C-alpha cells in the first residue's frame, strides 16, 4: 500500500512539474469560463469574427459560450447578469449601443469584479474618451480606431480619382458627383465613415487642383441616404440606388459618378441596382461606376476580382479574434489586463495600443483593391 | 354610361340639403386616401419634375413589383382577422435558400458543393423548393391557428423566432460562418432580374419579375374572387361560426390561407435573391410590417372578411410612391418615418370610419 501511494505521489509530482514547465509557454486555460456577448448574430462581418473566434478558442481549449443580443441593449444586459450568476469568469462584450458610455457602465456594474473585454463596437462616444476605460482596472477594449476606416476609404477614393479623373467624370463637367450610403445613424463608425470618406477624398482632390466631390442630389442637405432599420443592409442601398438611378442618368447628363458605402453589403446593393440598368457588369464593355465599401467581405472581394467593384477597406476578422484569444490567454496566465493587452500588441504589427491608453488595443485596417 | 350618370344625377337632385352635404363629406372622406395621394403626387411633381419621368414611374413599378408577392400573401391572413409576423423571416430564409441553391458553380466559396448546373430546369426546381419551404412554415402557422384556436399573432410570433433560428443556422453551413450568401448565377439573374424591356433612350429597364408580379396579381385575383376557397376565406373572415354552420371547413380554409401565404413569401424570397445578389441573415427583417401596412392602406381590414386584390396593389404602390417621392424631395429620413406612420394611421382610421358609419 505504501509503495503504491509513493508511486502515485511520485507520478503526481512529475506530472505537476510537467504542468508547470508547460505553463511557461501556454497558460493553463482550464479555469476560464468565457461568455462572448454579440450585438447581433445576423451581422455579416461580426459573423466572420465569430467563426474565427470560436475556432481559435476551441483550439486553445478555452471553455466559452456565445450569446446573441439580437440588437437589443436590454437583452444584452440581462444576458450578462444571467451569465454572472451562472459562473462565467471572463466576459467578452460586443456592445449593442455602440459608443454609449452609459450602456458600457451598466454592463460593468452587472459584471462586478469580473474582467470584461469589450470589442469591435466602441464603449466611449465622441468627447467621452477615457471615461470608461480609465475608470476601471480590469477591463479593456479591442477594436479598430473608429475614424480610421473612413480616413482610409477617403484616401483610397481620392487617390483613385486622381488617377482616373476624366474616365470617372462621365459628363465632363469637371466635378465628380457621388452617392453616399450610411448604415446606421447612431453608430460612431458609420458617422466617421460618412464624414471622412468624403472629406479625405476632397482633401486629396483640392490639393491637386481638382474641385471637391459634389453630392448628386442638391435638395438632400444630409448628403447621405440612411438604412431606415440601421441594419447596413444591401436591400436599403438597392432601393435607394434604383430610385436615384431613375432620376440621374447619363441620358440626363447627371449620372452619379461615384458610390461610397459605409460597408460592403450596402456597396453590393448599390452595385445590384447599377447592374439592373446595365452598369458594372464586369464584362469589360459597359461603363463601371466606381463603388467603394468597407469590411472586405468575401462577396466584396469576389466583386472586386470580377471588376464590378473598385475598393474596400479590410477589417481583419481573424486578427480581431486572435487579439481577443491572446488577451484571454494572458488573463489565464494571471497577468493584469494592461499587461495582457501590451503583450498582444507586441506580438504582431497589425496590433497597437491606442495612444494615451493602457487597455485599448487597435486592430489595423488595410486598403483592399485587388 | 350616360345612363349611369343621369341616374346618379337624379338621385342627387332628390336629396335634401342635409343629405347633399353628407353626400359630399362622405364622398371626400371615403376617397380621402386617393385625394391625398393625388395632391402629394402633384406637389412632388411640381417641386421635382423628374418624379413623373418615364424612368421614375418605371422605378416605382419595379419597387412595387418586388414587394407585391409578400403583401398578396399576408392579405389573406388579414382577411381571416389574423396577421402573419413570420412573413419577413420566411422571406429571408427562402431568399437565402434560393441564393445558396443558385450560386455560380464557378465561385470559389460555395454553400452547397454538389448541385446541378444552373439550367432552366434547376432554376424552376429551386423556385418550387423555396415555395414549398415557405408553404411548410405557413402550414405550421395555419395548423396551430386552426387546431388550437390560437391567435395568429402568437403563433406567427413563435414561428418568426423559430425561422430566424433556422436562418442563423443556415448561414453557418459549410464554413460560411454567417457571412452573406452571394455570387448568384448570372443565368438565374437573367430570368428574374434581367431586363425584359429596355428603352435606352428613356433610361428605362423593366426586369422580368415585374411581369411575374403582374401574373401573380391575376392569379391571386382569380383565387380570391372566383374559387370556392376564396369565397370560403371571406366567409370565415367575416364570421367563422356562421361559416362553420353553413358547411365551410374552417380548419381547412385557415390552414390553406396560411400555406398559400407562406408559398408567396417563398416566391418573394426567390425574386429577392436574384434582385439583390447578396443575402444576409438580416434580409427580410421587418418586411412583414411593410406588407401589413400596404394591405391595411389598401382597405384589407383587420375587422375581417373585407378587402380585395386591387386594394392591396394600391396599398403597395402608395407605400412605394411615398418612399420614392420623399427621397426625390430630399426629405430628412427622420421625417420620413413620421410621414409614413401618419399615412398608415390616417388610412386605417378612414377605413374603420366606413364600418362605424354603417353600424
């Protein structure tokens, strides 16, 4: 009996030694129970993040569950409250009300002492910077620099126009008329993209002695058309664009010469409407109206390859998932939130810690045109 | 024709002062929707002359054609004093199915890898499949409504959620990971959203689905007005108990109305797949609301047993004219919601007024 016990003890010691040695490389994640709270399962881009994240978490052996708030902040709060009572010890939250510090504070209140990783949708609106992220020890934000996609899109458009100005200016009046499709009036990313997609392009144009872009419909002072459901949907862009095209055409000399959309889905909707009247067929013969989106979804990449779309801004779903998984591993290794974030930032050049923050991690956008 | 007017004129002369006033007031109120629309159209056309251009009118027709099938389906449910909240999601599911079944076979990422090539026969087969899929959900709706006397609001709310769950699962097939389903075959687009008439000089291009919607209106008019099923539907809608006593199979009629509605959502989804070329899990969200609004604007009453196909067509057109006109006027999107809501409210109040007066 004694012998047997000794063997068992020895074995246990060897194994625990092995475990310690192993932990130096890969932290022990078995203690983690992660709840991932998504704003809406129906969102096309975030679904690709979800697929990547699920894959990476499974690979890392992290115990996790996905929750769908179905675009309702109240539902998300209830899900978080339930998860806390159900023993989840890390919360990964894709806030429904993007850019609302109050909504984020409510989530944090419900979470108590648990670490919370916000991602993708901003937790601090304009002028509220630092109010949430600096006020709590155990939280972080992983996402994109909200204005970056808009800037990148605007620069891409400006550069494209400088190279192809006369081709794009169909009626030869010297100015480019554009249509803008906005995904959601309440989303900071959408607001920035709507603003900078045009402003940055204008900056490049005027620098090079060209006039600024002109919104195609003078009587619309908003200078954008908005998805009424805030769903960034191709259907909304399609309906708007076909209505626009009924009024604005080459025959009337006022054709829309450029289409800017907040995301790829809306860009694809606009392209479908253009195709219905014989544009952007990708056959090399018909006129191609330049269409720009954001996200670089598979569909948009295919459309660009098929010469139906001009450019988009790649939002990296795999990179986003890798950042979240990296921070979770860091937390399992018992480093603080800030250390976990900076460790991830150092691991790849697509990640960077936001200036003036210790716990805000940016995943870089990249232009995508081919 | 002259005889008709002469008779009307005599009738009018026979009225006393009070009745004459009532004649005009009633006439105005009962046709208020049409009068308001006429004023609205004239106003828009004066502000923006493009509104009544050939291409703009064609655009209204095209947009209306895309939303007609759904409204024609949901109209039957409203005639039965019910409703159908699952419509938008069924539309989304069938659109996703049609897009997935009819992807370009050369595309790099396919939802289903082993499917026939996109021939005419396969396109037709997919149409049948998605209409059947819609019909099955409609059948479930109808069965629970008829069998357990549940209000359709509850039943279809439940199936709306169930269908959405199925949609989310459908978008995960074959590593799609919830992304949009796209790369729809050109052959499929050609026969649905491809142009049937194109007048380049006028910038007008009418897609095939306008023709299909037109045919569908004729078929549905026939079903509602000339078949026993149609007559039974109105009988059940006006008074289910009376219909039962006079030998109408209420169970069968209710199930059939919902099944037919589901099949029509399937048809609408089929068109949507070709029209947009990219379907996401959010496709169809809130679509049933527009369809219900179109029906009630067109005089299909929640009182039950009243309504006609012509009214639904008018309702669909009214909503689309409002959409196009508000855009052409450059009206702020916030106001667009308010105006649309006000029109629905006004149309329904005027509609109910007729029944209140009759009582």
